[in-house]
C-alpha cells in the first residue's frame, strides 16, 4: 500500500506525508525511522495477521522508485537474504523519510481504538484499520500536523470477529 500511495502522490494526488502503520511486528516502522531493515527478530502472532510480516514484499519496488538504482536495490536484497538485515545509504534514508512517517500499534491499543471508534463514531473497524488509526493519532500528536487525513482500510471487521467483539 505504501508503494501505491507513493505512486499516487507522484502522479498528482495532493498528499503530504504518507504514514506507514504497522502492528507489533514493527519492522517497517523501525526501517523508516532508522534506515536499517532487520528481519532477525521473532514473528509475533497478532490480531492483525495481514501485517504479521518480517519481509515486506513491496519494499524492494519502493526502494527502486526512490533511488532509481537497480544495483543498490539488488545489493540490499542480497544482504537481506544472506545476512537478514541491511542499512540504506544516507541519501536514500533521507528520501524515504521525506515521503514517509511510521508508527506501530500493539493488540491492546488496537482493541482500545476499535472500541473507542465504535462508541464515538459508530464505525466498526478491524485490527488493521485500528493500527492505521493509531499511526494517524501518533503522527498528529508527535508532529502537531493537523492536515486532514485519510486512513486506507482494506480489511473487514467481520473477518476478525473475536478481536472485534472483545474490543467493543
């Protein structure tokens, strides 16, 4: 989704910062904040299983779009495969951080958000959407940016009945 958002922005969608939301498997949050991608960590099972990843399949394409350097991207992917981690050059890290901001949300906070959004806005969201909502809240509180936001949600709360019902 980050690649699609980035491409949409590049072709003219009036978007400022793209916010990447993760669950407790916050490998992308760590990467965007530090420039180091490190999959050498335990994979946590969460209530947002589509976000339970340690290797992001779309990140390779986004790195190419931001750098335009096939050799660099190939080298980074080789390091990831062989060593489990890589660090992007400072110029690429700056390009990533110019476009993206990131935060993550654990299951407890996702449950709080699902319940709160349901009570306050009468909208039933799933754990993935709750992670996006949490990232949006964190972005606003940490940056002071009150620009209107859109949270892209692709999951249905009805696919996660246990997590959603216990949250509401």
